[in-house]
C-alpha cells in the first residue's frame, strides 16, 4: 500500500487546480445566478405597492363642466366592440399616392 502524506497546503493546491480547470464554468454559474437575482429583485420592486390604503391625494380634482361630462359619457369602454372601418370600393394600389 502506498503511503499518502497529507500536507497543509494540499487543500489549497486542490482548490487552486479546481479553479484553474473550471474557472469558465464558475464564471457562467455566478453570472447566471447574479442575473437571476437581479431579475427577482426588479420584479419585487415592480410588483410592490407603493401607496398605502389610507393614502389621499393632495391634488384637488376641481370641477368639471357639464359639456365635458357629456363627452366623457359618450366614450366607449373596452368591452364595446369597435366599429368596422369602411373599406374603399374596387381595387386600390397601396403603393400609389
């Protein structure tokens, strides 16, 4: 049987060999993990509510005249089906002006 000597510098030497062999793999793993963490933090920032339930706006809405209210009521909602656009009769040249 061989006599195996363990030196104190041996774990560091093994770690150094592993790092020199797999340095690109470590880089890609750390880069991917860093980007994943950045995406998760950004998602958390975007989905977090910034205002509490008891928030009241300091802006006074003022008053709206009746003509403006009538125009607002005439607007369609997103549930309404849009009106079909009229197509021209006959053939047209889309490249002609």
